[in-house]
C-alpha cells in the first residue's frame, strides 16, 4: 500500500520520559510534516521538512526535535515529556516541487502522558 | 495571520439530504485549499484539493467550490448517507508557505 505510516499508534508514558514517534512515506514525496491535534481537535503545524531540510518550526518547545534521515522518513523525538504534550500527532507528506502540493496524512499517534 | 473558520460546528441531517458545509478564510493569498474527512480516532483523508486558480472540484457525490476573492469555500454533499458521518476539515495553504492552516471542523451526523 502506498501511504504515510506512523509508529506507534498509541504511546502511554510517564512525565519526564523521552519518547520517539516514527513516520515513513512511500509516496516519493519531497516534503514531510508533523502536526499536533489537541484535546479540542484543533490541528496545528509543528514542523516541515523538504528534502531533509527544516523549512518550518512553528514555535515548538526545544524538547521537540524532528529528525529526517532521508526524504522518506521524518521522526519526532520528545524529551522530558509534560502532561500538556498529550495529544494526537499526525505526520503528513506532499510533493511540492512539480507536484500538486496536496498533503496526505498518516493515521496518527495518540500520546498520553501520565 | 491566516484564520480559517468553519460553520456550522455540528450538523445533523436525515439520510438522503443534500447539504453544504462552509469554510471561510481571512487572507485570500492562498496557494490551495483542501477538504479532509476525519473519522473518530482515525487520521485525515483528503477529499478534494482546489488550486487557487480553480473554482471547483468534484469527486463522486462531493463538490467543493472556491471563491478566493471573498475568502470562501463550500463543500456540497449530495444524497447524504450514514457513512458520510464524520468531521469535515477545511485547510488552506498560504502562498509561499508549506503549512496548512486548519479550521476547527464541522461534525456531520447523517441519521438513517
């Protein structure tokens, strides 16, 4: 299946821990994103990478560090987790150069910080 | 700063009705506009993408229109079915930006 995939689907952890969420897309897209959906279901951009280069960093705490080992992967590492980090995190991708720029989303990772 | 508003926040209709979901945005300098569907506990499914130069897009029973100058888009769903029940999200991509700015969605319930 061609898609955007994320692991894990659910993540429950204690405050203060460090965790990572992985994202992979096999659509051949050049741009990848992380979005956060809060408890009120509002979706907001966090980061965007184009060909492994950081393009957008939307006032996200330094505890969040994205890493793009290649243009098909964009992982999100979170240090010192806080209660307020509990949310659903969505990865997305699009083809920006020579493409429609339509964004395709992964299934989401529900993070619960206790 | 771009702001996207969706009205109504929730809508409940009987099966078979035609319905319209509304989306408005404050900055008309957009690159494109996407309509998504989100089922409970699931990810977002892209329904329709309208480029800024286009007026409408159609896919099956769905038709989305775009009036960039007035900052409005509508999603028309014909002959609604219970399977259409979901939250519908509108998002705009600003010209010169990679990010999508989302509205808060319209939660649609189609009753059998």
